[in-house]
C-alpha cells in the first residue's frame, strides 16, 4: 500500500547534492533507477529531473527501513530522508558521485509494474513502443534535457523581446479560414451549422491588424497548425516565435532577430555567435547549392557546364539544353575510394527517386572513368575536368534536365554525399536568404504564381513590373536558415490600399474572393496603416538544432508520427453519432471504413 509524505517535505533535488552538503539532513524524492543488494548493504539510485543520487541502507541501523528498501523495484516512487555523507567508493561519471544519502526514513509513495522497456539513457527499443508509452520515455535523461533546454529557450526569448519593447499578445486559436499555403485544420461550429473555424497556420492577419491598432511591437510564442505531410522537421502542430514591428524596414527586422539568436546561443548553450550573419540571394543559393536553405558548412557547390557540352555527341546533355534546361555537376573530393561503381548505382537510383531521369558520373581512380566517355572527345572531357577542378581521387556527379530538376537533384545529392563522406563540420552556420522572386512560373501551365502570401511587399523598384514582367519582381522577403534547415520566413507587408488591390489582381483573385477571404483586413487598411513587417521563427526546429537532435519528436513532449496520429492516446479517434448530430455532421460510410482500417 502506498505511503504518504506526512512529516516529510522535499528539501533538495537529487542531482543538486554535492560534497559541500555533507552533514546536512535532506529529503529527496524520485523514481528508483536501480537497486543493488550487497547483503548487509543496499544501495538505491534515486532519479528525478535533475539527476541521480545514491541512497544507502544498512541493516544494522534500522531493520524496518532496510527491509522496506529491499522490497523496492525499478520505477517505484520514493521519498527518502537522511544525512548526506561522503561516499567511500566515488563515481566520477555523475555529478553527485562524491556523496550518498544515509537514509533514516523511507516512504514508498507508489509502486510500479515492470515497465515495457528499461528507463535508461542509451536505449535501442523501437520508437513506436517508446511513443506508445511516451510518459515513460520522457523519464529518460536525453529527452528530459531536451524539454528543459526548450523551456529555457522560451524564457530567454520572452526576456529578450520584453527588454526590446515588445508586447506579448495572444491571438485567437479559432479563426476564419484563409489561404496560407497548406490545408487548414477545421473546427465545426455547433451554433452555426455548416460553418467552420480554422486553426491558425500562423497569426499572420491578426498580427498585421495589431500593427494597425498601434501596438507597434508584437511578440507571441504562437501555436500553429498545418494539415500537410509530415517529415523529420515538421509536425502538424508547432510553435512559432512570431513577431511584427511597425515603422521599420528589412534591416531593422534582421538586426533584432540576430540579436535574439546571439542571446539565445550565449545564455542557453554558452556559445558566442558572430553577427551580422552571412547573406545570400535566392538566385545565388539556387545556382550554387540547389536549395533555398543551403547548408554552407561545407563547399561542394553546383557548377554549370552547359556551355562545354552544348555541341557534344552525348544526346542526354544536348537534349536537355535544347529543351531549355542545363547540365550541372558537383565534385566530391577524395570520394573515389568510398563511391565504388555499386555505390554510384545506388546514388543513381536515389536521383531517379527524386525526379531525375538519370545520373552521369566520372570516377577518377588511376585515370578518369566517365560513364559517357564514348560520346565525347578527350578535349571535351578534359575541359569538363578543368572547369570543375577535378583531380585524381574525385567523383563527379552530373545531372542534365530542366533547371528545376537539375538544381533540386544535385542539391539533394550534395547533402547525401557530404553525409556519407562525413565532411560536415559540427558547427552552427546561420544564413539569411534575401531577394526572393515574387512569382514563379508553373512549368505545367506556364502561368506565373505567387511564392508568398498576398500581403508581401515587392521591392519598390519592381512594382512597375507587376503587370508587364512578373519574372522581374523581387519580394521584400527573407528567410533565416541554420545548417540547411529553414528556421524562419518573413517579409515587409503591403500597407497601401491601392497596391494591395493590385497585388490581389496579380494573384488572379476576384473581387468576391477578396471580400470573402480578406474583406475585414482590406477594410482596416483604409484607416491608416504604419509601415510594418515581421517574421516567424520555428521554435521547435530551433530547439531541435540547439539540442543536436535530428527529429522534432525529440523536442516535442507528445508528438505525432508520420500519419499525424499520436500513438499514446490513439488520436485521432472516432466520435459518437450524437456528438456529430449536434454539429450537423454526417460521416460517409466509406470514410468510416477507412478510419477503421
């Protein structure tokens, strides 16, 4: 039967005790990590969120307490009172390894069944089982440390913005559904049958309205929701360090955020960062790295060799160029010993899997061996090697296709090869991506489509091209990336009513659509809007990278898996017919069958 803590009050956390505490009477509480029975001595490692301390029991001092300690098992919850003593056999591997607590009073607060997996730091149990028993998994030190670091990031963030004149304001969680790039999660209304709220993909419209309200500087650790396919750095619900500033321009927003990141890394990780961060245009990022979120910790840039192979005898190369595409390459230095022909075949299959038609290569062991050698002259081949700076020991990977396929494929191969060669330094490299195109051409339809939300401001000198040459329009938009991960996206906002109408027309929105989706915001702009802009930093992604984790699940207390379900509580789950009737909702039979499966 569980005992109560009557007469006992926790005085110290387990992981805080040190040799300086020797002689003190303390009370500690926690879970049993391990029991060791040495006959007349019993040792129990007691664990709480701060760490582990050893409890010592001697059968010559108090037989009743000794017998109680003997009955304890892994994950029992205990309260122990005793005197801190210096250990005779010290453990240098833990911070409390110099001391132990000689127990004079022990309470078993809760007994535990044998857990489905051992609660240890280095665990090989499959993730599905750990997610099913997430509350047990969170007892492990690595995950607990991640959550504590995340908490500290949140505190330092709030302190930083408060010190810089920002007001923290909560925006609604149930809002009007507006187009923001991903599917909305919808909430049916009980009162207004047939109508729905949406969970916010971001607080975009509300934070702009706050600027119109005169708030001037807004900040929120905002919960956001997007119904989209999941991956390692994406969850359906996430937190965003969301901000908006009035009477500023791009430089002001970049500066305030560089200050935030510098402060976070100093106070949370004790790392000094140099600011300002490096900047790169969108065009340069795509041309050199094949990505708008390039990992710049290593080189291996993309190089265009289209001019060298335009008139060669290899139809794959010439055909791509004739169709408006290009031929580009990356050079993996000193990779020939790692990338055998078999390994390169695997890369080829990978490239095909992400959209390429194939992968040409040169593997230079004793002499260059090109997969397309028979189609080209020695002079043409040598010109390629010279342009690329290739030499003995290198591997050249070449893709020929339409530009978007070439860039994205080589960008992905660059990361895969660098990881395989283990050439990516363990460091933090921040990068601003600026000068984004305002529109991109749909390769299927040939039409220009917007790359940003409709309130993004184009550069002033580009406004005249909105109707005549959309490809020349550059957005006052900016992204912050870290080690190849997009951390944030932001922009200056349109504040001129006429320009906003012009932008809506450029996006091919009808007057009816404008009124239905954005009428209240458009109306607000008629009453005087300050120049303003802002951005949102992916709080979860930032915490993930600061922890050195490679998946958002490692910094999320109760995460979803790839199909957007939570294994612990088995959600989403069916709802009874009565609840659906109140909302005026009927689920189709085929949907019920799919849900059951």
